[in-house]
C-alpha cells in the first residue's frame, strides 16, 4: 500500500483538482491520500470535497507537515507530493519496480515543468544532470521512501528550507540506495512566472551552492523570501 502525502498551505483553489488528477493514476485504489494543512484555519482541508481523503492539521512548515502525514500513514511506501506537482499516470508501477530492488530505500522522478517555454527544457536538463551526479533529488521531484526506513532514520529534520536535500543527503551518507526514475513528475511553473525565470533559477542555484558551503537553512530561508 502507498501513502501519498501532500503538504499544503492556502491551496483551497486547487486542492480538488489535485485530488481529481490523483484518481486517474493506475493502482490508486490501493493508495491513501493524506493532505496535511499548515494553516491554523485549515482552509484547504475544509475545501476538500472527497470523504475518503485523510485530513491532517499540522503546525506550519513543510518538514513538520510531511512528518505529521508520515506519522498517520498506513502505507509501507510514502510518496511526498508538493501541491503544484503532478505524478505520471503510471507512477505507482514505476515506484513498485524501483522498490523491487531490496537495496533501494528511497527515490524520486526526474523533474518536469508544465510549460512549453524552451527555457524550462534547459532547467529540466540541468536538474536531471544534477540529480544523477549528486544522487540527491529535490522535493519537487516527488520523493518516495520506505516507511519503516523513514521512521528509523527520524524522518525530515525540522528545517525552514532544504529539508528534502538534507534527508536525501543523510540517506546517501548512510550508503543506502536512492533511485531516480527517468519519467518526469511535472511541477507548475508558477514560482518561476511569479518572479522572472532567470532570476528565480539563479537564486535557486545560489541557495543550493550556499547550502553545500554549510550556510544555515535559517539564513537561506531569509534569502529565499
């Protein structure tokens, strides 16, 4: 059984579309969907129309929200899905194939961006190359992980940013296997379009470089904002 965990904050406008798209995934009937809301007013949870979606309130913070979702999950494989990211329709089969390797404890998909602009093909290519060179995928690539392993290593650290990179880096340091699936999980271009594509991309690369240089996530979070 799989548990798809979606951390949200003020996503009332799109949450039902997200759930509707997930319903089209092959094998979704064997999967629970958990939406974890970091808004004290739980506006996104109240907007959900489906009765069979598990609704969880949490303190704000993506790492905290994902840990809260994992804490109630019944699946033996957790899939952490950002609200603006879409899984491919055969995602569960691809994850199952990856997990047939008993040494694989976690993984993610290649990054896709839902836009026809050529600049995003370059960003996708760079992200795929980075993931394969470093062996460390990011959260917008739909990270999946065995639940027992996730619990054993303590889940996500409570960081304001880079919690996904920290988790994957910790797994890599342990010498455990992370699989990158070639098929793409497609994320929305909204964060690039809200700013400039070049500016947003350069800022993200700068944050990654500073993290590697051991600049604290608290300082990085201020730069990100």
